[in-house]
């Protein structure tokens, strides 16, 4: 029963989250059809979803919707809204496309964190042990969901590397996948760890900061998110520029760089699962600190690796791609274990909202940093996040004196 429920949740979430990345895959063709060529429109396609997700998660957390409503129905309703908004792009003028992507992001606020709540209800409960290690399999369960998110993030680069599909087919397929995900989630039973929400209190979301463990885990998560999406957003351009610098043939390396980028991002999926298994055994603090130390080191080495033989540069980026997301699920698992019963969904939603809000800063900070300091300097700034995240998690692992 548990394995079936987790499998259905993971599959439903991957299907619905295809809405998030459909705009990336369809972006070039969509921009051409809308008469908006150039990077500005493409950046807005991504930023609009991120902004919608942040607004949606903030509203959801403030109203404690993931805990007050049946999470399966909330998930299904949000998936339906996202599918409609995404499909509407096929009929909308250019001026309304960004709004449709924003609405898609709002809808996904009812999918990603709610999926984690559903999965947490099936995980072995019992709180955090020494070093942040759960006494069940919370890390593995949430790691499986994050692994699905990682594969979805990587998929547009695979599509581009293999030559791409018609942008209309990409959008339509994503909407159909979301509808299938909505149907699947309604067949999932609530796990034994699912707790009824306490009476509605507007200040309930503030428990994320009042609870020491949840607060430190969230600060660690913010350090992680400072780096993650900026790395994911720019590593493809970094690899293409590096390959071109090595070979002196910029037009030839586009497909090769896209395939390398897919591998760099996708390797984080098995990394998330393996990190979950490890964290359940040795502790979340050890896993998150180790992952952030490695990814932060890769930030600092990226400048030195630029322009080297593509095998060397790609190898560094593969290590980076493995480490940069390996710890992601463990911050959520920590918050789930530290949260008051009945408020798990709200705490996960608020944590996710804060993290994705921060990504809007770093994604748009990269262009001026590149112009000012080049790839080495820009990626070095990203290392600030993992460094501060390590400090927060080390404090979490230190007993209160």
C-alpha cells in the first residue's frame, strides 16, 4: 500500500510539473510565433512562473490551505487550473502569454509542496534524531519527489539537444500530462502520518520562525536555493561558451552543450534519492553540509575550468549537478519532522515560497555579474549561499546548551 501510494504521488507530481518546464522547451518557437524574439521574452516566460509560484505559495501558507483542505483535491484542482492556463497560451496574444505563465505558477503552488505533504504522510514518523536523522524514511520519500522535479528541470535541455519538438505540441502535451496527474492523485489514500489541521489561526505560518529547528532548516534551505536555480539557469550557457572557447566554433557546440546540460541537471535525480537514503541513516545535517561544501567548491572552481577540454569542464559540472540538489529534499524533510502535527503542509509551503522568491534575485543577478566579473566571478558569488547554509545546518546539529 505504501509503495503504491508513493509511486502514484511521484508520478502525478512529475506529470503536473511538466507545466513548469513546458515554457522553457517551447520558448524559442513561442517567442518567434509571438513576434518577440530575444532573451527578454524568454526570461519573462521563466520568471512569470517563478513569481506566480511565490505568490501562490505565500497565499496558500497564510491561509494554511494545504492542511485545512483535502490535499488530494487541492492538488487535483491546482493541476486542472495549471493545465487550462498552459493550454490557453495556444490561443492568447503575446501580451497575455506572460499572464498565463504567471497563473500556471500560482497553480503549481498547490502541487509541489502539497505533493511533499502527501508523501510525508506515508513516511516513517518519529521526529529527528541525533544530527537531524529521522527514525524513519522521510529523507528517502521526499528525495524521490525532488528527484522527479530534477528530471523535469532537465528535460527541456534533452529536447533541445535532440532537435526539439513543435512548440504547440510541447504545450499541449504538458497540459494533457497535468490532467493525467490530477486524475492519478485522486486515487491516492492519505497516509497514517496525515494529521488533521488545528483551528485556523492567521499567525500559524509564523511557526516556521518560532520553531528553532524549522527556522534553521529553512535558513539552510535559503542558502541552498541562492545557488541552485541560478546554477541550473546558467550552466547551459556556461558549457556552451566554454566548449566554444576550447574549439573556436560556437555554432557547432549548441546541441552538444544542451546534451551535456541535460546530464548535469539530471544527475541530481539519483543524487537526491541516494542522499535521502544516506540522510535517514547518518543524519540530515551531515548530508546537507557535505553537499553544500562540495557544490560551493564547484562554484569557486567553475572559473578555472572555463575553456578547458570539454571532458574536464563537463566532469566538474557533473559533480556540481550531483551535489547542488542532493541536499534539497533534506531541508524539506527536516521541516516536516520539526513541524507541529497538522501544519506540515503549511510549513513546507512557506519554506518553498521563501526559497523560490530568493531564486528570482539570483537568476537576474547573474547577467550583471557576468558582465562585471566573467563566469568565474559570477559563479563565485553563488558560493556565498552554500557557505551560509552550512553554518545554519551546523547550528541545527549542535545541541542547545
